[in-house]
C-alpha cells in the first residue's frame, strides 16, 4: 500500500472545502502517526483556464501514479456551453472515472438526529433513523453508451448495459447489504426500458449467491416517491448510473443538505473520493460552503485506500459531536441559529479530533 494522493480541488466551492479536508487530514496524520504524500492537480474549469483541457495530460499521469484521489467538485456556468469532450463534466470528471474504471459509486446517506429539522421531510416520516446506501453503477449505462449524437435538429444517447457490468455492481450491493441491514432494493425502469429488463434479470441471477440478503425491485419513479414517503424502508439501493445520480441527490436532500453527503468511487485499484454535491457556483469563494461532505469523503478515503480506520472513525466522531453541539454552516442552520464559515467548520472539526 502506497501513501500518495492526488488532490484535485476543481471549481466553485471545491478549493475551499478541499482546504478544510486537508486541514483535517493533517490533524489526523499528527494524531495517528502517518503521513500521506500530497500532490495537487488541475481538473474541470480550473484546468480549462490554465491548459485548455478539463483533464490535462499531467492530471491523467498524476492520477495514475497515485494511490487515491481526493476531488472537490467541477463545473460552473462559465464552461456550460463547451463541446462535450471539452466540458468539465464529460471531458473532465467522466473521463477520469473512465480512465480509472471507477464502476462503483457508494453514496451513504444518514439523517443526523439533530439535523432532522433541516430535512424537508416531516418528523412523522423521520420517525426512525434514515441510514441508506446508494450503490450506483458509475462507468457504464447512458452516461457512456455509444452511439451518442447531438445536432441542432436531433440528439440521442444510448442506454446500454452488458450482463457483466450489471453483475459486478450487483455483487457490490449484496456484499454491502450483508454488512448492513441485509436488504437490497434494485431500482430500474423494467416496465419500459430494455436495458432495465436485462438489469433486473441479472440482479435476480446474482442474488442466487446471496440468499441471506433480501432483494426487492422498484421502478425508479416509484423509488423517487418512496424515498419521500418512507425513506426508512431502504437499506441498500442498487441502481444504474443515471438513476443513481438522481436518487442520490434526493437522498442527500432528505439528510438536510447536499453538503453532508460524501461519496467513494471505486474501481480496480486507484479510488476516488468526492462529495456527492456539485460546485455550487452561487456561493463559491464566499466562505459559506459546508465542508462536511468533503471531510467525510476524506474519512472514506482513509479507511478504504489506506486502512486508517481509527483516523476515519475519529473524523466521523468529531463530525457527530460538532453537529450535536450545534455548529452549523448556512445550509444546515435553522432560521435564528448562528452560522459559521467554511473554515470555522474545518477548525472546529479538527478541534474535536
Ligand atoms: C455527480 C455529478 C456528476 C454526475 C456530474 C458533475 C457529471 O452530478 O457526481 O453526481 O452526473 O455523475
Ligand atoms: Mn449528481
């Protein structure tokens, strides 16, 4: 196991929340006696500005020479109208996911007891503890399917899944469920889409090896509704690239803010950790962003890629504590509550580690 990480702050609030995560990293390094080698690189709009490409060759090389990647966020209005292969999203982040074959995206969503009032859902719906994990297929499906075409008169994408692509992500979901509450909800649109009909068939086949895990199937429209009506029914949500993108934002909103949701993108070897939320250009550079999703993504990196389980646990414990103690960035504050800045939030999380 190496100790080198690539840090790609990206755009919008990315750089400021990444700075807080690095503060926290240095704190746990001191406390737990390890040291990661950090090299920063460019991605997204920031890379376009300096090099003309959202994933420059140096960043590709850096990523491939690293043991893990900590990414902020990419994109912003300035780069919204570029050709797809030169956009921060497709030419930058999706190209990086493809380069590293990151086919697994884990997005845990937990509603903190003390933040229940920040959730749009009522206390009646949140009568227990929401704790669900979205297992999103990340390297295939409609995001990458060929052919794709875009003219002013016609445009199309291809939603395609091959059996082995579904198999490999289904195994991940069943294994995750075994360590949790033992239930997988596979989300598809098998009443309409062929790719979903195969998805469902393959998930049922893989389930034969996990008879101890409960499996249910849900259409995506119903799943979006069920998340609102009764999020407590879910343990692991297994779904496609596109549906997982949508449902994981919804699950983040249930938790009170997109700024709380970390994510891990895993593949063959080099894994990537990033908040599930976006670059929030409207509040970039103002010290308003919530760095918790970035800091919890760091915790996921420390345990997944570097076996620093104690450091990860200490970070999570500190986040629990500061939430319980009432420290709030604007996104999770109720009206009348004191609001602290991005860097104050980083400081206070460091203080309780
Ligand atoms: C996410 C983001 C990305 C995605 C965008 C920025 C390409 O929304 O990680 O959820 O759609 O996967
Ligand atoms: Mn998304």
